[in-house]
């Protein structure tokens, strides 16, 4: 009971902080928005809540919350269900477009080992650029039609790019640009705002209730949740990207999902990735 | 005095009438409890089982407290109705959806769920 009230108090503090900040979004941003302090408090919250979980294990979602599940997962990793998608992504990545160029030409370091730097804030455009968005822009710049953001080819490509980055610590930067801070703050606000007929925020499940079960399913901690993307979900019988996770979460709480890669989703991913800085990339992942 | 004690022949029809009046009521109460149980287990309706342990439900969730001894914990029916309507009024940080306020369940459905809860 004491632990539970402590959790509620901590979430109250977070929610209150979000409320206070969102109450005055136009006030001098750099006075109030403090991503460094946010990330520190966010990570401490999860470490304190789960003192037995090794820090780098938070990227394994529900498997980090339960010993039996963890063992099952390790067995499963012998023949991971995302392997087919990963192979497909590797093949797609090296196959040239009709104009002879490849994905490697669009990315730093030929696109290898760079997953931990996405999303980033583009100061020219004034917006957050996710890996999925950058991939479709690369295609379009080379005369190819864009892929669906939620699964199949997009999941395969991001699976391969995550795989080449496994173990690298998430390394999201917030440049000294008020628009970057505003994007971060907007993502944070979205994350803690209740919505939908069921009246849930992202935080209701993934900050207040990680490790708890909803029916047979164990809720994943928000810390490190993006590090495992994309994921193979048994529930989907297939792969899904971060976009798929955001849109289906919103449908499940009976809210109207935004379009994949809408500004707000990009901002949420920016916030969530930033507060997971330092945790290793583990994608592609497998989830029940 | 004797007219206060009806004869046996007069008593029987009276009893029969009482039974006839009482049993549809009991049957109705039972069907409301059954309906409430159905709503509580239905994923698209109350879906209480997703977060609460409930006797008779498989694979319950763990977010909320076990739903047991409800009558002793909440002797007043209106307290249960209020919790189902909008628990955020009592606890702003609750995970529990506001079933009444957000029209997830109708008033009648909430009544049926409360009938069921009171049997736990």
C-alpha cells in the first residue's frame, strides 16, 4: 500500500509538472523546459520502481518485468519471429533504386549503426525527423513511391537499421533552438494528456502501471520502449513500427488516432526517445 | 379477532398471490446480476476483468484491487454507482475509465454491474 501511494504521488508530481508547464506553453520556453532534469527524473522513477531490473534491461519491455516471461523470451530469441523481416530489410537496403542510388546514399555512415540518433530535430525545417520519415523521403527523392508507415517494408527497413545499431546507447540531441524545445514539450504534453473514451494517457499504462497485467498481457515500461522498435507482435501476427504502436494504442483507448508521422506523433517519439537516452538500441524486438 | 386470522382456505390464495408477486421480482434481480456479470467480463463493455480479479473470471488483470466483499466495503449503492460513473472525481489519477461520464455504459448497464458487484 505504501509503495502504491508512493507511485501515485510520483505520477501526480509528473502529471502536475506536465500541467503546470502546458498551462503556459508560450512563456519563455528555456526558463521552464528542462529536458536534462526530465530525463534524469524519468529514469530515476523507473529505477526506483523496479530496483531489481538492470538498467539496460528496460529495453526488453514486458520481459524485463517478469522472470518467467524473461526466460521464455530468451528461448524465443533463438529463433526470433522478426528474422524474416530483418532478412527482407537487409536485402531491400542493399538493392539499388531505379536511378542506381541506394538508401545508404541518404544517410550518414551509409545508414549503418545510426538508429540511436533518430528522431532528430532538423533546424532548417524546424521539425522532428524520425527514421521512418527519413526513409520515405529518401525513396521519394529518388523517384520511388513511399511505403506505408506502419508495417511490412517500412518495418523491415527499420528492423535492419536497428539491428546494425544494437547495443548503441540512444543518443537524442535537443539543439539550442526554441522550436526544438517546443517540439519536445509538445511531445511530453501529448504523452501525459488523457484522451479517448477510456480516458487514458500514454502514461496511464506505461508510467503508472508497467509490470501490471491487463488480462494476460504485461504492460511495458515507457522507459526504453522505443529502443526495441520495430517489433514483431504475436497479437498483430506481424511486424509493426513506432507509428503502428502509436496509432493502435490510440484506437485501443477509443481515441481517434492521428495520421502516422503527424507532427504530434513525431514530437511524442522525440520526447520518449530523449528520456530513454543512454539505454541501448535493442530492436527489432519481439512482443506477445 | 377471528377475522384477523384468515381461514386456511383464505390463506392459500393469499400465499399464492405473494409467491406470484415475489418470483418475477427475484427473477428480475437474478437476470440483472447475470447481465451485470456479462457486462463486467465483456471486453467491449465494462471489461472490469481486464484490471480486477473477479470470482469466476479467467485471466484477470492486476491494476485494480480484487473485487471482493463489495457490500461490506461499499454498503451504499450510490457510492458504487459514483465510482462507475466517474472515479476521477474521487481520485484524479485513477486508471479507471469514467464509464458513465464517457458513455461507455448506460445508466441501466451501470445499475446491472452494481447489482453484480454487490453479490461479490
